[in-house]
C-alpha cells in the first residue's frame, strides 16, 4: 500500500485500525503527524456539533416562512445556511467514515490509543446530570452511580455516534464506550493486547465496551454497569 493510498484511508477515517495503516504509522513520523492533525480536526468538528438542539426546532424553522411576512424573512437566510452547513458536515462524516476494524474490541482499542493523550489533558470531574444528558441520546441513564466520571465525550464507532466515558478507579481510570447496536462491528466479548484488556456487555439497546490496563477494573465495573446503567423502554 503506497503513501497516497494510506493518506486516502486516513482522510476517510483518521482512527483507522487497518493493519497496513498501523504498520505504516509506526514507521513514518510524517504520516503520524498527518493522522494526528486529521484526528484533531475531527474532534474539533465533533465539539462544534455537540450543541443541544431545542425540541421541535426543525418544525418551527419549517413553519417560519409561512408565518412571517416576506419583508421580515431576511434573518432566516443565514440561519438556514448555518443549519445546512451543519447538516452537510454530519452527513459528510457519516458518508466518508470508513473503518477497517471489523469487531468492537479492536475498534475500542484503537479509540483508546488515539484518544489517550487528548483525554488525559482534558479530564475533569463530570457531573452525573451532565453525563446523563449525553446518555439520554442512547435512551439510557446512570442511576445512583458513585464512581467519579472524569471524561464524557461523543465519538463514532463505524460511523455510528457513540459515547466515550472515562471512570476513575483505584488503579487510575477505565474507559467505557456506549455503542448503539446498529454499529456494523462484530461482537467481541473479551479482547486484549500487550497494554489493555477489555470486555463487552450486550445490553438492551447498546453494547457497553470496557477497556482498562488493570484486570481488577474488568471485574468490578461490569456488575456496576449492569446494575446502574438503565435503558428506557
């Protein structure tokens, strides 16, 4: 695979876990920098898109032209343009996000490695109410959760919007991914590499992927999540 093809793959998915891409990144500092810049751009775009949308906004926008006299519609044009740009951005991400990881475990490990430095530099105590606002997008909530959550950010698994959490533990922290069932990745109950271990819980409306460098976290967190992470009907 030549450098042009590698760059094409990274443009489509900066977090690609294709073996050829990972091997090339390990040997090419320029390609590493290229991938890092693309990953940062994707994070910034995800940040820009994480703006709460008021209920019924779309319906109200569609009704405005009929409700407003023609002379008072000028403000609508830039608003509609901004909404269109945001929509195109979202669709663009969905259309061009390609991943060569075929299972949840390898995709989760790739996320952990690529997000590690960024995550560690952005950790802070996350109020449970704020975390539950994000979990509401997945019809879920954490009830009576006691462990400190230090990171909560949307991410993508095979182009499907997911949630990346980091929970403080006795050994440091563990990563938890909330991945909707429609992510086109095969189920992997247990997985590991030289640094991390992980497991996947198949829950009502999502797969919950836990990754940690400490085996004790994988013994404690599954039971807590099974008991405390509640999905609505």
